[in-house]
C-alpha cells in the first residue's frame, strides 16, 4: 500500500471516533464547497476520488450560478473528479461531534488538472517560476473582526461582549495586550486548533479597530500550501468563534468608520541552491527585487478585481488609512502598496498590501506572482521609492470601483497570459453577474434618501 493510501487507513485507525469527513474545495469566490462523507467511504475516495459538479468552483458568493460562459447549465452541468490533497486529512476540534476534513482538488477523467480549480490556476504561474529555476517563499497575514452574533439595527455589525470583563468591546487600542486577554481563551483555542489542523500560525495581534485581530501565517516554500492555510484559517476562526458565542468576519470593510481587514502577502524567491535572489543592494533591495516590484506596480490595476473581489472590498480604499491608494513602493513604509520590510538582508522580501481579507488567496497570490514574473522576465524598473506617507497621493489610474476593476481586468492581456484567457473571462463574467444581482435589490439607504424626499 502506498504512503498516500496509508494516510487514509492510518487516520481511521488513529481516530476511531470520527464518523464523518468534510471533503472541501474553495470556489472562485474563496467560499468552501464540498461533500460530507461517512468514514467507511474515505479509503474509496483516496483510491478513486468522487464525482461532484464541475460548476461548483464557478459559483457566486451566494452559491448561485448564472451559467457563466455556458458552464453550469448550457453544458449539462457535468461532473468532475475530486481527489484528496495529500497531507490535508485532519480532525476538526471545534465541533462537538468528532469530525474530520479533507482538502480536495479537481481533475479530468484523464487525470489532468481541471482548468478552473483555483489551486491549478496558481500552479500554472508556479510552473513559470520553476522554468526560471526559482521557487517562491510565501507567508500571508489575515485580519478579521469578532462580532456580536445578535447584530445591530438593520443587520449592521456591532462589537462583541468581552468574556473577561462582561463589557462590550470599545475604543481602538492597536497592539493592545489587554484586548488579546479579553478574548484570550478564544485566541488560544484558535492557535491550538490550527496546530491540530497543520496550519502554521505565528504572532497574533490586536489591530487598529474595536474587535479586530490579525493572525500571521509562517513562511513556506510551498505556495499552494500557503494558500491552503490561508483558505482554512477563516474556517478555524469562524468555527472556534461560534463555540465561544461570537461571530467572526473576514469582510473587507464591516464598519464604515473603522479600519478595513486586509490580506498582506509576503514573498521572496529562492534559486536552485536555496539562495534568496532578493538579497543584496541597499535597504530597497537589488535589481531582481526592483524588477519584481516594477512588474507588480505595472500590473496592479489589471489585477485589482482579484485583490478586491466585491463591492464592499473597495470601501477599504480611503484616504488617511494604511490601505494603499496608489501604485507606490518603499522600504519600511506601511503607507505604500509594496513594502520592503526591515530585517536581515538574507531574509529580504516584499510585502504586497493591496488585497482585502475577502480575496480568494489562490487567485490573489496568482496575481501577485504574475506581476512579479512579468517584471522579472521583462526587466521592468519601478519608479523612485517613496520615503514619506504615500496615502495622500491618489493614483487615478488604479480602479477604485468594482465595475471599473472588472473592465480593466477584461482588457488585460497580461492577466489573460498568466491566468489563462478563458479563466480571466469566466471570472469577469461571474463577478459581473454577481454585481448585477447585487445592484438589482434596493438598499436601505435608497429608501432613506429617495422614498419620501422633502418638498
């Protein structure tokens, strides 16, 4: 029996109380889809996979399909084979009933990767780096809010009650230890659950808003695994939060008057000998790093629809916050879009600060790596680094509205080259359909402003 098959049999032997397993996959929006199976079906899935509609990775954020580009209804909604991702079979510690979960990926009948699976979209750009003898090292940082599950008026969010004090969270105490202590048991359980689920978490901090926290994931030279971790972390946070009587959201801008939640991506590149090719030069890095940044800045407008995937995503981009509003870069400067963090030269990396916490991590990282590869292969030089606050310098060429970002992506030859033209087109179609559906329903503010105007 192969090591792959041993994974299933060993797990069942070591976890006799587990009765069901959730087989999960992220869709185009980063929402987890899949099937729940009984334990007696696990080894069969490891042997031959299971069938599931191929359209399940092309759904909108509500789980609906509008038959994007003739896929989902017009083509008869065919099945695809879902196969386990090795090393992802783990228990789910926050459920009362013993359960497990397994990450799966889609494959065609001939065993080739399914074109629309987000993991395979990312793999296509990783293959380009492999051809250059380079391997990306990646870490993601994700911000989120804890909320009172009862909510406020008209469904608006409100901060939770702190278990340690019995009082509602209030005020802004960035990096506050007392705020960490207020939900210390919750955060400890998140960390322990991540350990059980093989999600390598680093520091936990309270952020620049009431009830907002950030969890850092540890660097890995397996970008697919890095995105697996970033996709699974919200599942852990939300699951543990429910067990503590609170909700958690990775929505980009849940409060209009408080900070948005981002997903910052740290990337360096290793050569075939394991050397960091960004090392050397002054505090802003060497020529290779400059070319990567040049590509990122040059493709940033094209990729905005991946970094900001819905109408709420664009509410983060406001003046006077730490969210970049221009195509800028610099060393040790949090106001820019691409930052070179301070630290040892051997660990030199870039930090991409545009994406929201609501972005699909596989697609967002694909867009970042596409920009880097484009810049390195074309030897694109960036403009001068910024050493001051870059937030007042609004770049009007960077789309700040959802519909505009989709229009720019639809015309982007660079994104079509790296994502695949058909994937770019179907992403734009899915998101335009989602936007049209969202805009078709009157909002509470429309009634407030227009139902009974004065005069």
